[in-house]
């Protein structure tokens, strides 16, 4: 169901998740649309659902970690950043691995 504060892009992706709740890319796209406008609390469950539907969807794990960091929940973010790093290595994706490494450094700094 469209939320009153959804923009056109968010509403479109939310409708896609309602039409096909098993579509991990629709969930990821909804999460990304929310993430892009700083709605991290709202984006987190969308990324979580995308990752549940496709466990090797590396960017869903990365975005979960980033949302949690933005919300000040660094201890929770660490597991998602580590999962992202492992998937990036397994899938041979250098950029996301570097992103995960940088995020892990940020998390460690925040936890110290």
C-alpha cells in the first residue's frame, strides 16, 4: 500500500513489491529509493527482505549495513558489512569489497 510520504519512485517500487512479493529486485529497488532520500529506517526492511529472498544479493547486505550505520546501530551493522565483504570476495567484485572494508573501518571507529 502506498504510504502518504512516498514519492513517485518509491510508490512505483512499493507497488512492484505488492504485485510480486517474491521479487528480490523490487524489494532492493524500494530500499534504494528510500535510502536515496535518507529514509534509512524505512529502507532497512526492504533491503532485509531482498537479502532474505536472495542471500547472495551483495548490495542488499551492504545497504543494510549502511542503513544501520546511519541510524547509529554500528554493532548490528558489522555482521552485514562482513557478509558483504565475503560475498564480494566470492563474486570477485572489487568495488563493493572496498566499500565493505571502508564501512568496517567506520564501524570499528564508532565502536571504540
